[in-house]
C-alpha cells in the first residue's frame, strides 16, 4: 500500500536527475584526470602504419 506523495512521475524525475548527476560526475572525473595528466591520446598517425615484426615500415620514394 502506498502512502501519499509517491507518484510514478516523481520516480521518473528522480531517475532522470540521477542520470544527469552521474553524467556530470563522470565528466568532472575525466576533466580532473586530464588536468593531472593521467590521460593520453592514443590516436596517433603512427598507430596506422604497417609493421614488420614490430618495426615500422619506412616509406621510400623512388
């Protein structure tokens, strides 16, 4: 049995607020980690160059 004041719309609003709060917290944590230098950008053009037994191919023009 429900007591007064509890409605489904209140639960939906609380859930939406919690999702927004968690998203903001995640972004703040990522920003703090970035500011402390704990993150790195792994999207380097060198990552896409072919290797032969771990050695990068050198492009040579003829």
